[in-house]
């Protein structure tokens, strides 16, 4: 294959192309979703745009394009082969009730085949469309098929596939979803696909590279598909896969957002990537896991390794990388050396990495040193276990093949082995682990559930139930109030809302006094009683900053954002937010319209999350 293209060139081409079709370029949103209790990380390009897909007005208009940082760890155990990774970049273009199937498909085709853009050989492309579902009243997508035909796609290369293949979303239990059309590139041995070959008949030889989702339904809690008020287009083209295709690679670790990491690992270990399959696998795991951990820790929400939720995922990634480093013979701290390379690769695209570099380096070094203090002993303990099994077998002829929950818990508690690491090592020795029993020991000791992290991870996107909306507004009031009572050093570090409560993490060096907590409650309840109006204005990030709005400034200064205000006097035109306003915060919404429907605000708990970060749990009664 002759085309050679870098990640930088591909990102640029994609955004340029859609900008030329009147799309506004958005920066990537944070990897940590705002106000969504059901997932730990942003898992798809559409994720941060959900409010807008459901009908909220987007300040940048109806045609958007972006490249979104995403994390999916469902397949974490598959990492080590030539194609799985846990961090990826999703290129997407979006229509919020603007264009629909015709333009979406025509532009996909143009971008893929035009020599000015990807210049792919049209005869090596095939597509799939949705076959339809009578029981749900969803028709076969002849509309999409006809558009493909009008572009010259041969009929036998259009395949009709069911929900499993050609339906997208909702990302959780409820939310926007719809049929999609997927584009595939021929990767078979022969130069061209044989006549009659398509992704339905010959799945293994076609690589999916792009997915145009036609979001026209909203799945409700009772399982019904109701037409969305506005029809949207959500497309997703994975950067990594596309680079593999365009460069004719067979291994995703060959692309330029991975390869320098592999080279660094070769240098640090003195081993060669292609030495043998075990070495290849360990190097891939290290490269993938430390790349992902660095992206999470280097996000503006700064996640440190810990034993719960996102921090636990980071810990698992880092500790697994350390163990595989050990298998390669690396016995000194090395994680920060890989992280430096990751930051080097991505800092032009995701400038937050440079802002948070110091934090990443510090926390990684801390985590690695901590784990290195115990890993050798832990490995000895594990060997002892194996030996015990062997001796028992020799003595009694009885083959014990299960590590008990208590033993796994000891490895966790005393030596810092995440359960998943023990599971992996058990598997390498053809053993199993009594996970249920482990969970029991764990719960007894911690009170908190490690499994909680996993469950959330499988979850989906938040609904916009009435209570969630109230808690969302309460979160703004809390943020503003904390800055008044404690000082302007208070910054949001995390927010998580369910229908039952809000949880808010913020920077503050010490425990809050009872008096401070009471002041916060009183001020918020005062604001609620005042029945303040909640409204928003659209402005550039720069303007928002000048007007004193708080919130995450992850967009570039020229980007337009929404600024929500609580308590802005009604007489003021919405664009001029004055300094008397109770709260002004950059946010996508939605919020309550007036505060008096919110009930009474009460703090349940104020506690430490990590050093310098406090957490408040509160309810509306
Ligand atoms: N949401 C779809 C996907 O992630 C298209 O962007 O594949």
C-alpha cells in the first residue's frame, strides 16, 4: 500500500474536511464525564454530546466535528494482541437536527475516496445497512442503501445486517439511538475483494472503519422506541484503525501514537519487540496501559491511582504494566519514563497533558515505588501458593486448582495485587480464583465495593430525570457557595449525580468545620428560597472567563460555550451577566428553570478523597 499517513495528518484532514462542510470544530471533552453516574469514562465521541442529541441547543450550532479522547476497558484482558487497545481517539461529525442520511453518507464517501483526502480505492470498500425490525416498527434501511447505490456502490457490496451489527446506542439503558451504516475496507490476501464478497459473507476480510449512526429514536425506560424530536447524525471513525488501514499495517502498535512507546520499552528492557510472542504481548500491555493511565491522570480532572472507581482503573493499569515490565526484566521505576513519551506524542493535540505533567509524574512515581515495595514479596507469596498446591497434589493425589478468596485477598491487602492481576497470574498457571469469596472479604474490610467500579464501567449514559436535573443545579450552587465560604482556591475535581444524591469533589487542603458546613447549607437554602431564575447565555470561553464564570475551561478561547447563571436579575439581557449573580458556570445543562422547586439542601458527609481533595455528599429533601 502506497499511502503513508501520520496521526497528525489524519486528524487535520478530517477536521479540515468537515470544516469545509460548515462544521464547527470542537475540542475533545474531558475523559471524565460530567454529572453522569453510570459510567466512569467517556466511551464514545457522542457521549459528551448527549444533552445536545436530546435537544439542548449547542452554542456552536448544528454542525459539529471533533476528535474525542475515549476509554473502553471492557476488553482490557484482550490487550496484548495486534488490535485491542483501551484508549482511543474517535473522529466524528455531528448533525443536531440539521442534515441527515443523504449528506452524511455522501460526505463519508467523499472523504474516504477523494484523492484530496484519504484517496481509498472505491473497489475495496463495502457497506452495511440496518435490516429492519418489524417487532419494534423499525423499517429496513432502503433509504441509506439507495444513497449508497446512487454513489456507485455495487449492490452486492451492500449488506443488510441486524441490530447486533447495524444499530447503535443507547450507550446505557435509555437514550438516543438508531440504525447505522458502516463502511468496511478490504484487508484480504488478494489485492481486490472477489466478486460477491461483502462484510456479511466474509466478515474476517473486511475491516470496519467508519460508522454513520442515524439517531432518530429515544429508547425510554419501558423499552419503547420513540422518535426523537430532532433527528441527528453521529458518526465515528476510529483514528487508530484508520491509521492501520491507511498505512497497510497489521498491528495497531505500529502506528505513531504507539510505536515510540514500544521503542522506549525495548530500550529500557534491552529486549526486542519481535523476540517472541510473550515479549511482544508484554510490551503491548505496557504500552497500552501506561498510555491510557497517562491520559486519565493527565486529564484536567487529575485522577490519581486509588482503590475506588476511576482511581482503581488507573491502579490496575499501572500495576499490570509494572508486572509485565518485571517479566521483561525491568526492575527499576520506569512508568514515568513511558509517561513522558506519551505526553510528548499527544501534547500538541491535548494541551492539558502538559498542564498536568507534574501531577502525572509525581503520582506515577509514588504509585510505582509503593507497589515495588511489595511486589517481590507478593510474588514470593504467590509462588508459595503454587508450591503448596504441588505438594498437596503429590501427597494426596488431589489436584487443587482454585486460589481461595482469602488467599487472593491477602495478595491484595498485604501486597497490593489488584484482584485482576491475581486472576491473570492464576490463569497463566491454569488455576482459578474464588472471586465471590474475595468480594466478601473485601467488603468486610473496606465497606466500599471494588465491584462498584466495574459495574459502573459497564453502564451507560445518564438520563435526564427530574431529580438529576435538580441535583445538577444544586451542584452549581454548591460550587459557588464553597468558593464564597472557603475561598476561591476551591475548584471542581469531580461531580457525580444520581436520582438520590449529589457527590462533589473539590480542591481544599483541610477538613471543613461544622460551622463552615452549616454556612454552606444556609447559603444554598437561601438561594433556593429566593426562587432565583436559572438561565444561560452563549459566549466565547474568553468572554466567559472575563465575566468571572467558573467551571472547566477545556475548550479553546475562541470556542463558544454556554454559561449558566443562577440568580441573574430578570431585567438584564441574557448576554450580560453581572457580578451579583449567585452562580455563573460553564456547563452544557440541563438545569431547573427556577430554584424554589429544589427542596431543602443538606450535606450528609464531608470527607477526604486524596490529599488536597475533599468530597461532599448531599441530598435535596
Ligand atoms: N457512536 C458511534 C460509535 O461510537 C458513532 O460515533 O461508533
